[in-house]
C-alpha cells in the first residue's frame, strides 16, 4: 500500500464559480466544468475558455472533497476546469485507463472516513492509502473494458442518442406547469400505510416510505426538491402521493406522457448547479425559472419528440405496456386521491 500522494501529484483545482462563467457547448469549443456531483463524471456544464487559464488536460482524475457525494472520483475524457473543493490527480508515472479507474474505486471506498458537512477530505486526501502500482489486480484489464461504456461522460444535457437541440425553445416553468407546495408531516404523525411519501432526497425517485394518509397530489406530475441535500433533484411521479413541504409539485398544463415526464425531469435536474442548501429553489424562483425543451412550430412542448427519444433508450420497454398504461409499480398500491 502507498499514500495517494506517492502515486499522484494532488492539486486543488481552479476553484472557479460556475455562476460567474458563460455556458458554451463543447461542439463550439466549450470546456468541461467539473463540480462535486456524482453524476455525469462530475461535469456540471461546458463553459467558455478562460483567458490565460490553461484547462487541466484530459486523462486526469478529479475527486470531490466535500458535499453529499464526497470522494466521487472520475477520469476525464476532455480538458476541464474545476469548482471549489475538487482535487485533481496527476499520475507520477504512466497508468492505463483501467488502473486509473481502479484508483477511483479505491478512493470512493474511503467515504466512511468523512462526512458531508463535518469532516471533509481537503487536508487528508493525500494521505489516503491505496494499492501500490505493483499491486493492481490483473482482473482490472478485463473488468473495466472501455467498450463497456464506462470510459467517458456523456455530453452535458445529452444522451448517448443524438439530441437535435436546434428546435428547442426556452419556457418558464410557470408556462408549462402549475406549481404547488407539499405539506409538512412530522414523523410522529406518520404511520405505515399505502400512500407513497415523497421527501427531499436525491435517490429512489424521492420515495421515503408509505403512510396511512390519503394522497394529496395526483400522479403524472413531477416533484422537485427545493430544500435539503437533494435540492433541485426532480422525479416523475406516476401515481398519487403525499410529499413533504420541502418539495414542490409540477402539474402539467399540457398532456404529458410518462416518457415526456421523465425527459422533462431530467432537463430540470440539469439546473441543479444553480442552487444549494444556501440558495434554495423556492416557489417564487421556480415559477420564473427557465428550461429549454424540444418545441413544435407553434412554440409548444414537442411531446412526440420527447416520447420518441425516450423509447430509443435502454430499458425503455419498462415505460409502457404497448402504449396502454404505465408499468410503474410500488411495493404498495397508492391510495385514491382525495
């Protein structure tokens, strides 16, 4: 075993603020901007090159030093800048892609040593113990094959399928949705039942349990966390539910299919970098927030395009049953909306 600093030169990134930068697509010369997210290889956006600041070269590793996904580690296919609390690892000797990926996994296994809002990894990252170069398992070459699709992040806001954004239009959320707040429910008032309870978490579609209250909100809506660790995480809800007062519910003003709902929820999540535990996405801000979606010639959301795109993706057969009804299921059936 060796210290991470023995195998890599550890630097502490550019410490840039994404809110002060200009978004520019990678196809037009944009540079990847790496934050502390655990999604999309940490790439939050692509931005205009900064004059007199050389981006970090492709092939290096970034490590998130704080946040809820602390020690998220990724290899980067493209040149990049970083946000604050992101370390950059430069190998002191030549490493294969598979060896770098194995290092990322080893780093992530040390998460238990830290906490998101207490003990961060800024000072001690260099001291983490990982296998020596001579100790890398032989099986890494076969297990971490590039063709398995784990070698590079997708374009920000894009899927592995081609998205034609030329006909996309900017919409205020209040144009597309009526936005309603959730309702506070204390743990003392919660008893196990049959109604899904959606909380302000960043996983499991927001589902935190099932309660014995009647559902307050309809299915075929989108929930968006405006508070908590999962602020700006958005989820499509197929069936009636109750949600906490840290969650806003988006009721579509147009006919929205499950495919379109999932597509739009993904687009909404791309706004996550704008908000934080300190800058909440409250109802006032959410109403006037703008997202870009495929649009028809008469400037309405192009649901047909969104549905067609979603049906091309892996596991899309789980979205519908020959177009008749959604196949979403839960452990318990939802209660009837009262």
